[in-house]
């Protein structure tokens, strides 16, 4: 436990490291959001295609 506290005290004053960790966090968050967006965009396209198919079938 003492080692962990010592490490935290050393890192606490290193603002550069904190900035790098923050940038990495937001980069990972952005990548995750992009992958999620692509996934749901594909699902939305499938739903739109099915809806168009049903509407065309109903109109003819």
C-alpha cells in the first residue's frame, strides 16, 4: 500500500502524464463511439431497406 501511495504522489505532480492519459482516454472514447455509430448505421440501413421493400410491395 505504501508503494501505491508513493507512486500516486509522484504522478500527482506530473501534469504532462495526466494530459497524455486524458488524451488517450478521449481518443479511445471517440474510437468506441465511431465503431458504435457504424454498427447502428448498418442496422438502420437494413431497416430502411426492409421498409422500402414493404412499401413497394404494398403499392403494387
